[in-house]
């Protein structure tokens, strides 16, 4: 394999120079062919005449002359092919060296030094010259530097290996191009009439033979295994290579191959699991490349054949221990989880085809036992969930797929997610009962999160992006269908929905804090039910509340507010809304300590970037809210749900303080702000306690309660304008009846 130094210093122009000379050689052979045809081959037997060479010797010579003429022609084919291969090599090496140079330049910009041998080190001199000095003096920074150096070394080494892989491919192609593959042409070992000018075609020829052996259950030698790995690394993004390999296998052979690779990695030869996983990655990436064009004849044929192979059953060593068989689609998605770069049409077609198959046979994916965690989770026993998980890595793709209401309704309401067969022993027989797998809906949850937020849930560095129309549609659709689930809300969707809600925090705050439901950007009853169900899980509850604090504080800091007191009222109402939903959630979290920090940190990427002032306010309000939460757990008091807003006193006071800091100049004292947010929170809690279950959008606010003889002012919406009265006799929250309401207001 070429070294870093050789790659960076080799004059690649010699390849094109050599290619030109091989083209020149082909032209010379063409001239010799013309001469030979005229001067030698032309005297072979023809119609009888005095000048015609006839007899046995003439017949023998004629056959030899034909062979020689073909050799001149074959020599031209071979020379042209070699010229093409050399130009192909030049293009590949130039591109790959450019990638290596780009990695080096990026490393240098990051403060990393790369030697002329490709060895990476921290640039101490450059760091010492900076204002911060050398990071190597700080133990924490030193560890970070070591990680950075290792990471950059890996990137440089990977780029070098890519050149080495390409170099080996060129070697294979040149060796095959000069080999006379036509053994019956009369030459024994002459020029190659079948020489090809595409490096990837030669690599595909070698790869498909090895792949076929593995698919048929044969073992490869270590050299063959390594060469197949290299070939996939080098060519899995090449369409011609990918289609050639997959054509040689067909859909059924591809499934058998991935089954055998899975067995080798997890059952018969786990010591070399990394090698077999590498082959699965290469095969999966080839599948992604080959299926990019959904309009091609190749794609249509492949999909049609996969519809049959996908529902067929296959024996594997892994499932044999359970006396079970797998369906082809399960194996296919298992393979696909190793790759990336799939086209949207391919994933959507595959998802729809599998849903069609399970509608026809609802028990098609049922397998004995669970397939989750480290030991068995590698196998995609639920291929529909698996392909949704693959979509989640491309948020726009997930959003497009889930925008279809029929799909969303099916996945939310109609689909049977119980595919793990659990054993129940009876005196007469063993009974298998369908149950949820431990990681049920993991892929759907990820796709839902990606589709609604525009972020890949698996990306730890993902940052907030503006929502597309598709993102907003998926968000509202998820609220609709999950609210309809009520207490059947899937527990595995609580945390993803919490992140979705905080990602749409401004919209959630506007809806939760709205007084007139007709003006709310979301259906309040749907939002309330989803918030209630999310709040049943402590971590989800922490994620939701910390994120909404961000939206509340950002609203308080919003520019150009004509009525700044509205942001305070909305803040109080949102707090009351959230608290009442939490109180109505079964299973209020009760632990000795409210462990929140890591959960809150997880949600940071889903929040819009805030300025320093807003972030400071968010941090303070969240700290106060957490103190309220811990106090709930410490006190363990049983209060009336309607008054649960009082448990949030620290949070409310922090919000009022933040509001007064920003808007105090508009009039109104700090105490007035405290009273206003307190009243708004209480009013919202009162509303949610009895309103949302019976009231829907377009109903007049409080319409069905204003004429109720049992109506109490506690169910009214309270809105205070500044400056607020501090008359101790006016305590609106304590009014209990229409009579007391009139008496209080008249006074």
C-alpha cells in the first residue's frame, strides 16, 4: 500500500503520459493489421485461378493467418483498454489525493500538525503563541487534545487507506486486462480480446464470485475475505460495480448472503465479527447505490423480485436455536442498518411493500423470543420499524414519509406492534403469546422525532433548524393521533414526544398560554392530553418543562411588544397548563431525588439558539422550577389538583422577576407582576381541571360553564392589566360562586 509520503509526492501525470503511449501503441497495431491483411492474409485461398494458392498447406496456413489477424485486432483492444484503465486510475488517484490534502488542511486549521510521513501531533508552538497558551498544561484539556489527535490520525489514515484500496483495484484491473480470457481462440496466451477499460468492472467480477460463494455457504480464504472487504470499501458507491454484484446474487441471494454473514458474525465465527460486519456495510452501501434511480428498469425488476423474496422464509443458524425461520424482509433491513445513503423512493417503496405484506399476513414478523439489547438487537425482527429508523437519519425523508395521513394513522392506531412470541408452558402444550419487544417502536419514535424536528436523533451534535411545512405537519399529526390514544399512549413515545414539544416550544407555549382556544395555534385538548401522557415519565417530564422554560423566557424577551403584560399572562397560564397536566397524569414521579441534569442537557440541541440574556433567564427559571420539583418530592403533600399551580411558586416568581427586569419600565411593580403571573397560573390550572375534556375549538370561552348554576369563578379565565390593584379585599381566586363573585366585584 502506498504511504502518505508517496501519495503526496508522486507525479500522477506519468499515468496520463503512459495512457497516451498505449493509445499510440493501439494505432501502431492498427497499421500493422492493415499491412498484414493486405500482404499476408490476402493470399489465403480464394476462387480457383492460376495465381491462387491451393492445397492442404494453403488451408493450414489460412487458419493460422486468421489467428494472427485476430491477434492484431485483439492487441488494439487490449492496448486501448490499458490506456483507459490508466486514465481511470489517474482520475481516482487525483481525487483521493485531493481528499487527503483537504483532511490535512482541516487538521492544520484545527491546531494539529501533520508530518510529511502522515503522523499527527498537537501543534504546541502554535498553541503557545495563542492568547490561551498551551492546552497541554491543563489535565482536562490534555485529555481532550489526545482525543483530537487520535481522531485526526484516524481521518488521515482512512484517507491514505482509500488510496491504497484504489491502487489495489488498479493492480487487479491491469492484471486482468492482459490475461487472455478466451482460451479457445488458437493462441493459448495471446492478447485479450475481452479487455475492458473500467477498473470497477474487473473488481466487480472478482467480488461477485466471492459474494456468491458466501451466499452459498462456502468459506473464503483470509486473502479472499480481505480482498472482498477492500473491493466494497473502494467501490460500493460506484453504480456499475454495485449493480453487477447485486445482479449476480439477485434479491434471494442477497438475503442468503446477509443471513450467512450474520451467522458467521454472531454464531459460528464471532472472533472475526468485525470482518463480516464490514462486508455487510459494503453490501448495504452497494444496495443504496444501485437503487438510487427508481425509474430505471433495473430498479423495477429488483423491487418486483424482492416482493417475492421478502416474504419467503429462510433458515439461519441464529434462528435455528429457537426452531424458527426468518422472512426475507427482516434479513434485508438487518443488512440495510449497516449502510447509509439510501434514496427516498427506495426507502418509501420498501416501507410500503412491507406494510402491504403485513396487512396481508398480520403475523408475518412474529418470531419466538425478544430481539433487543446487545445480544439479539442486531437483528431487525420488525423490519417496518427498522426501515423507519433508517429514515430517521435523513429528517426530510422521514417527514415526507410520515406526512401521508394514511401511513401515520396506520402506524399510530391500526398496526399490531406485538411481534415477540413469549413462551407460556401449559400441562398440555407450549403456547406462544404475541407481546411487545423491549425496543418496540424505536425506529418509529426516531422517525417521528426526525420528521417533526428536522434533526437526526442519533446525531449528538444536532442543532436546532427552522421548521419546514412538512415538520409542522408531522408535529400536528402526531398530536392528533397520540391524543386519541389517551391512556394507551405508547410509553416508548413519551421521551421522543417531549423532545418534539420542546423543539416546537414557541408554538406549544402560545397554545398552552392562550386564553381564547380559537386563537391557539394548536388544539388545546390534544396538547393537554399529550402533555399529560408525556408527564407520566420523569425524564420526559424534565425534558418537557426545561425546554418550555426556554420558550417562555424567550417570549418575555421578545422585541417590539405593544402589550408586554401579555407575555407575563401567557407565562403564568403555560405554567398552570403544564402543572395541571402533570397532576392529572397517573403515576406522578416519586423518587428521593429529582434527577434532571443529564435529561435537560439531552434536549439542548432541540432548542433554538438564545442570546446571553435569554439563556441566563432560562437557566435561572429552570433552577427555580427544579427546586419546586424537589420540594414536591420532599413534602409529599396531597393537595387539591386545582391548586397545584402553587407548587410552582419558585418558577412563577423567577418568571415574574425576569419579566420585571425586562419590562419594569412599562409600569407596574414587581409585586404586581408576581400577583399577575400567580393569577394567570391559577386560572389556567382551573381551566384545565374541568374544561378541556368537554370543550373544543370554536366553542366560546367558558360557554358551557357560564350558564351552569354550579359555576364558580375558579373556572373563569383571569386576565389582569397593569398597574394592578393591591387592595387586600380583592382576592379573585377565592371567589366560590356567582353570588360571591358579584359581591366581590361590586365591592
